[in-house]
C-alpha cells in the first residue's frame, strides 16, 4: 500500500460529505497530526484559548496545536462526554 498526502480538493470533497459532528474530529486530526483515536479521547480540559494540548497514546509524545477560533468554538459547543 502506498501512502500519500491528501490534496486540498480531496479534503474539501470529504468535508462536504460529512456532518459537522463527523467532520470535526477528522479536521482536528488533520490540523494537529493527532490520530483520530487520540482526538476522540480528548477532553474539554485539553482545550486552550488558541488550540489544543495533546498527548499521543501510541508514542507518549505531547504537544500543542493551534486551531482556528471557529473550530475551538465548535468543539466547546459539541462537548458531550468527550470534548
């Protein structure tokens, strides 16, 4: 299997097919490099004013990734048990 980066037009096409609730974790993963499983396990306490603090379960490495303000607002609004 050969890996490659998604082109912008492919990402846009995917985003148009998904609801906001489906798209949001994928978008966060794309913007931060986090695995989707780590995104889903994230909590509201991981959100900061300008982004998200994270720790990768597989590697144990942590970091901070900036996110657009609109994305942070959606994450806070959608917070139910997870975010």
